[in-house]
């Protein structure tokens, strides 16, 4: 039971990290596009 919970926690952590990195990279792309459109 303990190991099962541990594995589930690890999987959730990895999944959350992956989603966070994906959103972060997408945001960076959008930001770079916006900065290219509007030169300050």
C-alpha cells in the first residue's frame, strides 16, 4: 500500500512537472512572438 501511494505520488509529480514545463515553454514562445510584433 505504501509503495503504491509512493508510485502514485511520483507519477503525479512527474506529470505536473511536465505540464508546467509545457505551459512555460508555450508561454515563452508566445512572449517572444509578442515582443517581435511590438518592438519597444
